[in-house]
DNA sequence: ATGAAAGCGCTAACAG
DNA sequence: CTGTTAGCGCTTTCAT
């Protein structure tokens, strides 16, 4: 009924081995000077008692917990799950651990910040669509270095890593303009910098090619909102024949509605997504998409998080070029 | 370049407010007795300095960190992402936090245990396919209470919550036997208790109905292994017309290969999955599946984790009945 | 190389 | 109600 357990302490081990507590500590400290004999004695005692050094007082002493908070929103979109997965692996590879924080509403951000600040995390990686500016201010009060994934916030304590959304938008325009006449962009939410850049690039690309500007409908990045977007786009007089969606999930919803309406993809409508999720490669959709190069993004994010870049801790804004993957949804053979 | 930051301490606040350190501590302790005047003074000082109580020494003192470790394997399967999501939400709702631990290989389990033991987590929830018995022993040495998700391990320190896989298997047999003649089961890996029970129930159900036993091929739960299973099943002389897959992702892979071979689902082959993932409900597959009732599973898991059940901390084995959702893949209208 | 002792920032008696 | 004091289990001087 109770959670009471007492973990074995270094003092317990010291007593058991008949040595000082400091000796135990040294045995478990990588660079410390202990004689082989002593080390053996201590390790034996530790093994017998099932001792693991307690990282809490260690953190208290050294002022570093080895905990990195990772804030996520919704994991329904497999892209976000993938990001979390890779971040976690990389963080663990450095010997640190992930404090996972799921943020439900943007109002909940404040209290989650207090929570993770309480655990004295070494840094925070935010995988949230938006982390408002007042929030960034609060963070600097707490003195927590932050790196945002797919955002563009930048303050003294906040850096951001994002996909090169704008140039991807241009590339999408170029690909679709090869065979299309009427264009559409399924947007994300107003506050999202990624969606904004994708749209901007798409519009600019079409303009440069002398094409008509795209129709715009918005979405909330979900499958369902992709379906809703399709209902709007393919109901009126002028139907688009080329659609760039803000992400893959929206494209899936759109395509499913297209099919239900008897429209074929790619013959009647070409579709491009964004994120390069696994499902996009399956036969069911074979969706052309932008692979954001997650490995590179994650690696850079971690470098910035640990302050291992030239710029050190100063907030920076970095961009990773995505890779266009052409599939059947835009007429590619395979 | 350095991660050096010093968080504001209660002593800092006390000095700033001209009161004792204990007064600060009390102000931030829910049930403590502090005068309104004192509380105000302290809170003002805390606000000015951006103070958040440090949970590390608190944990050191009270012997409870408020951290629950959640071990996950691969999040590629959206079912696991969903589980993680719900677990995290529930844990955070109790004011606790999640220490996310991704385990890559089963060999890595050992070192991950040491890590999380170091953080003195209050409990561990394992969402891994397998947590071997020697591992369970190691856990009891460390005195960490464990609850396994979808497993059947049970020791003094380890409890398990799982879907009622066996009766689901029986139900799958009953549904498929309505229109089928030749049955197949796409199995999971040998060590998995869930897969074993699903298969056992399916076989038993068919036998009771006087049907032939199913053909069996195995998979590793992935989409790709579902494809491979289909290549095997639909290549020989006798083709199954009714397939029960160990999970949804395997079913997706199988269905994609079916289609490529020109076989129609459900006309030529009826397919059932397991997990009730979101994608199973999309038009692209419309897959009949078992919804394991995640909410109930998560709730029970958390109750056991926090030792809030009648049994208290003793290891127990509990089962949640899943819900069969019939869709087009077995001939249901919608 | 080892032990003794101080201190990290908190909680929890114990006085007053 | 408030301040003082003693730890929680480590790391880290400082002696030896």
C-alpha cells in the first residue's frame, strides 16, 4: 500500500565493506584514485547489497542533473513520435536521461515549466508547435536553456532548429507546376512559423514561374482537417489539380476524400505532403513528401542543447535542408 | 560553452525577504502553517528572483522523487506511441513526471535499469514486449516496483496488465468462421506472451467450431514482416481466405501485398488485426481490429504502479477485455 | 591512497 | 507562527 522503500546508500556499502563512505564514492567516480584492492572490496559489498549510486545528491552537489526535458504536444502524428524517439536515443547516448513532458493546452505550458524547473533539468527541448514569447521570457527567468524543434524563436536562452520550409515550398511549386494548372495549399495554423514558411515558399515559387497563386484552405495538421480541406477544395467550380499540404497527415485525409469522390491521384490531382512519415511510403498512399532529414535535425538540436556549438549558449537559428521524395502521388513511377 | 547555471535557492529567497529559510520552505509546502503576511513577503521575493523549489533535496529527504520511469521499445507502431501518450498524461495528472527510457536491444535493458535506479524513480512501467525473468530479479534487488504493460510477468515486485488476448483470439475465430474455410494466423515472436495468447485463443476457437487449424507464419510485428507473411501465405497452392494478424501493422503490410497480387479484401480474403490504431479506421484500410481499451488499461496500470489497489504492492496479473470493431476488411458495411 | 568533515538545498523535528 | 538545528546521500577539499 505504501511506496516506502529505502534504497541502499553509499554509507550502507561503506559499513558493509568496513571502509569509509568516501572510498565508496571514489570507487564509483570515473577518474578518482582508488587502489585495486579497495575497489574490489567496495564493488563486492555494493554487489551484495544491490547498490546503485544515488544521482540526486550528486546532482545537488555538481549542479547538473543529467536530465533533459523534452516537451511534446500530440504524438498522434507519427512524425512527432519519430522525433521523440530519435531525440531520446541521442540523449541517452550521452548518458543523460529524458524527462518527458506532454503539454496538452498552451495554458498548461506555464505549470509544466514550473514542474520541470523543479527537477533542475539541464535543458529543455521543445517539440511544440508554438512556444510563445512570454513563455520564452519566463524561461530565461528560470535560466533554462531551450532549443525549439521546428520553430523560429530566438532569445538569449532560446535557440531553434527548423527544416528549410521556405525552399521546400519553392521546390513543391516547381514540381507541381510541371503538370498542373490550378494550385492549392492546405495551410497549418496561423501562429505556426513552419506552415507560414512553407506557404510563403510555395506562393513565391508559383509566382516566379508565372502561375496563378494557390487557393488556400487551412487545417490543424490532422487527418480529419485534411478531409475537411478536401471537401472545401473539391466542391466548388474550379478544382485544383495540384495540392501542397502542410504535412503528410493532412495529405492522407485529403487523398482519402479524393478517392471517395471518384477523383484519382495522380491522374486527376497531384498531391505533396511534408514530414516524410513512414506511412507516406506505403502502397496505400505512396505520397510524395519532404523528408526533413531528422537525423541531422536531431543531431544539431542536441549539439545546441549541450552548448557544443561555436556559438555556445547564445540563442541561434539554424536550418536543415529537406529532401524531396517523389512518389506516385505526383506521378513518379514507384 | 558551459552548462553552468545556478538556480535560485530557498536561502537566496530567505535572505532577499529577510526571513528564515524554513519560512520559505513552509510557504511552498501545501499544508504548512504560515501567516498570510509572511506568505506574501516570501512569494514576492520568490517572484522577483524567479525561484522554483528544488525537488532534488526534497526527494532526498522524503525518499520519493515523483519520477515514474516508462520504458519503451520502438515507437514506430502508433499503438506504442498512443500508450506512451496516455501513460504520460495520467502520470502528469497525479503531479508526477515521466522519465522516458528507450530500450534499443534487450541487452541494453541492464544498463538502463542502472540508470533509472540512479534517479531513484518511484516505480517503473515497462511497455516492452519482453522483460525477462532474470531482469525481474535484478529489479527486486534494486527494490523498484514494476508494472508491465501487455505482459504476464508476476513476481513480488512485478505486476502486469494485459489485454484479454485469449478471448479476443476466440472472438476472431468466430467472426472469421462465419464466411471462411481456410484460416491463417500471423504470429508474433516466440517469447511474446500476448502473441501466444492470441494464437492460442484463435486455435481453440476454430477447434471448437470444428474447423481446420490455421496456417501459421510469424512476424516481428512490423509492416514489413506483414508483407513478408503475405508473400508466404498467398504463394502456395492453398490460400487462406481468413487471416488473423497479431497486430494492425502486420495486417496493413499483408493487405498491401494482397492488393498488389490482385486479391481483394474482403471479397477474396478477410483480415483482422489487433490494437485498434487510428489508421485502422481510415478509408485506406478500414481494418477490423480489437480495440484494447487503452484508457482502462492505462488507468489500471497507474493504480497498480501507485500501489492504490487492494492487493497493494504484491505483484498481480490483471486483464482488460478488448472490444471488437468490425470494418470493411471483414465485410462490415462501413 | 584513504579518512574526516563540510556543504549542496531541501524537510522535519524542536524550541520559543 | 517562526527560527534554529539536524540530517537526506552524495562530492569535494583537506589532512594524513
